[in-house]
């Protein structure tokens, strides 16, 4: 078994010819296609990294905005609570003032009615006293008659 150099040389020449033809026709095109695919893949990866970075920035920004919104919401709720408490206090104070005015008016009216009733009692007492005096002057009063007049006076006055 020896090496047949003529077959070996022919096979080597055929291999080189096929290699050169494939290189010119196929390898350059395949390499070009592979290079383009690799370039597109790298660009896609770069775009994805950029988008991921942008998404992360947007996420952080949104989290910060959410914190600010929550903080502002709490401030608004606290402000509204304070306004409600202030309004409640104002309503209570107004109600107390109004109640005081009503009580004051009622006391004034009671005092006026009391004074009026006292004046009426005095007037009736004076009228009765005058009437008794007139009766006493018109007749001679004995003790029995005097007692009847006093009892009549007491029953009219309501003592």
C-alpha cells in the first residue's frame, strides 16, 4: 500500500479548484450574510440594551412620581381634614353663640314677662285697695265687715 502520487495530486488539484470556486461563489456570500446577520444581531442587542436602560430610567422616574403623588395625596387629605375640623369648630362656635343669644333673649323675655306680671299684680292690688277704700269710706265698717273685706281682698290677690 503505497501512496499513489498521481491520484493524490489530482485529488489535491480538484480540491483546490473546488475550494477556490466555493470561496468565490459561496464562502464570500455566506460570510457576507453571516456578517450582516451578526451586525443586525449586535444592533438589536444594542437597541435592546438601550431600551432596557430607558425602561429602567422610566421605572425609576415613575416610582419617584408615585412617591410624590402619594406624598401630595397625604398632604391634600391632611389639608382637607384640617379644613373639616376648622369648619366643625366654626359650626360648633356659631351654634354656641346662637344658643347663648337664644338663652339671653329668653331670659330677657322672661324678665320682661315677670316685670309685666308684677306690674299687673301691683295694679290689681292697687285697684282692689282703692276699691276697698271706697267701700270703707262709703259705709261704716264694723269689725265683722272689716274682716270680710280683708278676706275678699286676699282671695282676689291670691295670697
